[in-house]
């Protein structure tokens, strides 16, 4: 009986033990289930956050900046792949004692042209860093070679860099980008949004092998666009080289030239010298970066005299055969005179001899309102609106009353300021027989009719007069070209500082149209402060104009229209 009770007690004991164990297991399961419910349903955010930290990344989809091309598709600005070398000092310093004798480190030093001692010093100065640049923007060929050296602590990163094939030749126009790839000068800045597009952003999830298993777009990527300029690379280079020689020869402060296509208003070349290399801008002063063709103002001078003649012909104040008394005269106490004395001159001779007396007497016969209208119509009162940053204007027509002396000065270009770009617009319009085609820095694919602002008949008459300027005995004789009829006008003006005070320095300029029988191109050449005791337009800028235009007409295979003397 006792044995039976003992066995029963043992069974009861084991049963109670298992029961308690089952209870604990059940409680553990319930606790686990509750924990799972808490973590997965009630408060899942911390786990999601921890998981996302390990597997989820926000990735920026970078765009390759769009190209800037000339009118024929030749690149003016392109993006190239380059490599940069990064060092982890923590890893490198473990083997610092062996670097001096390490052949791989010596090979690295030779390839990137940095002395090994300088590399070691650079690493020692950043002991606590895990990421420092050793060098930027090396060629992919060098980067691949360094990668094969397999140096511990050295990593090669791919980067992008903007490259400008023409270098100095088109730098003020094209501009450049900063280290972040954003345009900060020239075309690069003006069309920055179009060139960069919108970089996409996506959220990706990776597995432990680094493979993308989830891709969630956050911002849709907008592709960058290429920009096609009106510039002709060949003509831009030609003019730059000619202008550079001229600036050096005359020991001038600077030179500017603009070439336009008359029938469309496209700018085929816009050149400044001195210039800078946008591939290495650190070594150039800031004033080299300025695009003087659009920012610099100068007194217009004799180069606008043809406009006064055009208005006088239109108003029937003069005729083709008019003779003007060109003896010096006074307006109150102000003497109006010419460089050389001429008792009488006809209309052609007034332009040919660049007579201040003749053109001022004609201007005094024109009502001021009508005289100022022509300057407005030719765009000398407003900026050209081609979109280039920094274009300046000088308002000069807003006075209510003009004295006769002011009116006289106004007629021969003294008393108001214009930019080289405005002058290019003026002669492009004259070359198109009075049809105004707004200047364009972008290639024009559709020919626009343009706006007629002056009669073709009168404009042709003045073109014929200007053509005589380039012939023998005219002030623009040195702008003539063998085999071609050229309509041109030279000018000279004293420089003005602070836009009001004349100084004893000069600006020499020539503007012209070729060929005169069927105008194709308008060219202006401006030389700022030439030395060597020469500063008149016919002595300085006219020969440069002739040299440039002759080469252009030849290279562009323009048919000759004159049998030369």
C-alpha cells in the first residue's frame, strides 16, 4: 500500500513539475507573442528605423552636364570623367615606417607628381581623419594604374570635370563652372538650369551583397540639354588670333571684335583679348574674366555719323548732291572744327573725311525728337537682350531740352556711351538695308522676317557712301580688301573715366559690312588705348578690320564683287 502511495506521489510530483514547466513555456510564448505584437503592430517604428539604417539609402542620380556646341556641332564645353585619389590615414599610418622604401608608394608619387615626403607630411597632418584627398582630377589612365598598385588605404573615386576645348579663345563668352558643377560665368551661368536638368533622387534597399532589391523614385530625373550657340568655332579662332597679335603690336590695354551674320542677326564670333583659360582660372586676374564686348561703354564718336545722314535724307533736309559749308564755326563760345580744313564738302565727302562740322550742321537742321528717334530705332538706347549677363546701357536721350552745342556733339558721337554689342547691332541693321534682326547668341534655325526701321533705298545710298570711305583718300582706306567692295567707317574717341571725365587715352574702332554688293557679315573691331603714337581708327583698327575680314571672306568662299584698282 505504501509502495502504491509512493508511486502515486512520484507521479504527482513529476506531473506538477511538468505542469509548472508547461505554464512557464506557455507564459514565455504569450510574452513572445505579445512582444511580437508590440514590435510589429503597436510600435514598429524603432525596428523599421534600425533596419532602414542598415539596408536603405537615399541615392542622388547625378546628371552629366549638357554640352555647349558651336553652330556646326563642335564642342565648346564638355564634361569629362576624371579620377581623384583619397587616403585613409588610419590604415596608412600603420605602415608609415615602410612608405619611404615602398616601391608602390614611390610609383604613386611619380605618377601624380607629388614628392613622397609631401604626401607623408599631408597624411601626418590629418592623423584623426578617415578621408582626405591626395589629389583631384587626374586622368582615368593614371587612376587605373594607381588602382593596380593595390596600396592599403588608397581609394580611387570617379568624378566629373568641365573641360573647354578652345581655352582662352571663347572663355569670356562660354564662361566656366565652380567645383560643384554650377555655372558661374557666361553661357554656363545663363543656361545653367537647362544644362544641368533636374538630378533625380531615389530610395533604394540593398541586401547584404549590396544588390538593389527595392527602388523607390522620390524626384523624377530631368535630363540636361545641350546648348547650340551661333558661334562658329573656326571664325572665333581666326579673329582671336588676329586680335591677339594686334593688341600686342599696339601695346594696347585690350581689344574686342564682334562678327555677325547680317541676314539672321546671329553672332558668329565675340572675342576679347587679353583673355583667360577657363581650364585653369586660378592664375588670372578678375578683369580678364569680364566680357568687355557687353560690359564696357565707350563714346560712340564718328562711327555713328552715317545715321545722321540717313535721317537727313529721309526728312529731305539734304539730297545726294547737297554741298555743306564746312568752315569752322562757333556755337556760343564752343568751336566746332575738323582735323583738316575743308571749305565745302558734299555728303559723301563729309563721311569720307569724317567731318564734325558737316555732320553737325546737318544735325542742327533736324528736330531733336526726330534725330533721337533714329538712335532708338537702331537699338542704341536699349540693351540688345541677347541674354548675356552684365550687358550695360547708358541712357542719353531723356533730356527734355538740348542746347545746340549738345545737339552738335551728339551728331558726331560725343556725349553718349554705347557698348561694342550695340555697335554690332547698328551695323548689322544697316547691312540688312534697314531691317532690324535682333542679335542672337543662339543658333537661329528659322529665318525671321525682321522689322523694317528704315527704307532700303536710303540705307543703300548710305552704304554706297560708306563704301567710298574704304577707297583711296578716305579715312577708312586701310579697311579696304582686294577684290571686295567694303562699306566701313572708322572712329576715334577719348576714353572717359567715371563716365564723365575725359583722359588722355583713346579708343580706336572700325565697323564695316562685306561684301557691300550683297552684305553677308558685319564686323566691328575696337582697340582700347593703343600706344606707339598711333590711336586714330584709320591707322590702328582699320588695318586689323581688313586683315580679319579678308580672311573671313576667303575662308567662307564668298564670291568677289570688285575689280580692284
